[in-house]
C-alpha cells in the first residue's frame, strides 16, 4: 500500500507551489490505490498561525483533492521528547547555546542549506543560564550507522551524506523538535511509504535517512519533485514584494477561480502565465 502525505507548516498561506506538491502526492497515492495524508506541521513556535490550517483544508478541497488528516505535530510532542532522549542516551546529542549572530561571527562554511555550524559547543561546558538547542553529533552518529543509501523515484539510488549539513539541530531552543526530527518520526508513525515533497528538501533527506537508522524506523522511498518558479526564476515564496502577483491559493479561491480546473491544467503541464516548472533531477527529461 502506497501512503503519501502533504505536510504544510501554518506559518503563511499556501501558494501555487504548495498546490503542485499536494497534487503530486495525492495523485501518486490515488494511482496506486493508496492513501494520501494531510499533516499540519505546527511546531514552528512564534511563526505558527493555527487558524491557517482551516484555510489549508479549504484550499485542498477547492483543488478537488481528498485526504485523510493525521494528528498535527503539536499533539505529538511526547514522541519527539522520547526520541531525543534516546539519542541523548546514545551520546549523540550535544548542547549548543550559540545564537545565529554568534555562528555568523565565526564565519562558517556556507553549505547548500546556509551556514554549516562549526561545532563550537561540542565537548564544551555550556552556560546553563543560556537557552540551549540540541545538535546531532553527525560524525559520531555516522560511525555507528555505517554506509547508508536511499531511493528516490526521480533521482535514483542516493548515497546518504548527512554530515554535509554539519551537526544539525534536532531539538530547538523554542520547540521540542526541529523539522528534521519531527518530520522523520511522524512519517514513520503515520506509515508513510513514499515521502513526496519539493526538491528544495532533497538535501534534508540525507539527515532523515540517518535518523531512521539511529532510531530503528522503517525506511520509506522518496519522491522529490521539481518546483514551480516565478517570473524571476526563483521558487515561489510565502512572502512577496508588494505589487507582485502572489499565487496564493486562498486569494484565488476567494476570487472565484475554479480550483479543480487549475489542478487539471497543472497536471497537464499548463502553467499559468509567468510560472515555469523546474525539472528534477536537473537535466532529466
Ligand atoms: N512542513 C514542511 C514545509 O512546509 C514540509 C515538510 C516535508 O514535506 O517534509 O516546508
Ligand atoms: Zn554552539
């Protein structure tokens, strides 16, 4: 049974790029007679706006999609804490009190996901009066895990190279899990067999594969898809310059546009004027 999911964060309205992501995940499940899940990823602290989740449901229904909703991340904090505790017991987490500004001042190497944390706090005594995040000691984690790989329906068999992102945060200062830890645990708990999402999260999968190994979770397959790009050639963003066409789904819905027809056109590769779709992997057909 194929199980896919769409996992939006309610920190901004959904746009056309999210619609495409939801349609891809929905259609992959439907074609295989499988299940398509909706999971609200609402542990983003101050940025999370719970009222947006209702809008998301209206947006998906407007596109003509049907889904099963699984519990939102904010109801699963205990499972994140338990997993973090296990990793801590394995000696694989360390406390980091650094702020973004402090990390920037260290002039770190810039990787695909921005600054790579240079490991300053590893093995250091930390100041207990300062809030701390917990980071994964990637080298130590990999030592126990050995060589790992993962299967992407579009990109093929990929060697996992998780430490290219450095020692990522697994427990945030302001939340009991980071995206990496929460999404990996939830996909396993929800029985997701085909993790479907945009290629901007391809790089994160290296870390997720390592976490699965460390926590003894089932290993799904992945389907990373190309992104919808705006007139500037950049991926559509939740925020935009004033005066720019926003491609917000709620906006289009409220303006009386036909969501099902829009979804059909996207499926046929007919992008609205000003939008292009990137191919993934790049250079593929
Ligand atoms: N919640 C994430 C986002 O909105 C997506 C998570 C995922 O698909 O793995 O960007
Ligand atoms: Zn630090």
